[in-house]
C-alpha cells in the first residue's frame, strides 16, 4: 500500500505535468485517469524519496520558467497596447 504522504506527492507531480501540458499545448486535452492504478502500476512506493524530490524540484523550476516567460510576453503586449507595464 502506498503511504498517503507519498501518494500526495505523486499526485502533485501528476498535477504539475497536466498543468504543463495544458499551458504548452495549443488545444489541450485532459485525460481522465485512475490515480490509484497509476501509482500502483508505477510502483511509487519503491521510488526513492530523493528521486521524487528531484523530479518535483525540476518540474517546479520549469513551471517557474514558463510563468516568467509568459509574464514577459504579457508585459510586451501591455506596452504595445499603451498600457502601463
């Protein structure tokens, strides 16, 4: 059985991946999934915590880069429209 804290971290990673897909695809599709089957099938209970932490940090860093990139574009649009940046 997967611990609740580990399962929570895994779901967070899955949510970040899904968010990344929605932000990066021109016409995103969110697929329904069985989170318990996903965690069991990938045997998350055996994944070392350091690996999960590294993946989580990497995804967070990438998400921050996308957010900063998008904010830069929004400031350019505001400038082009004559609005304050």
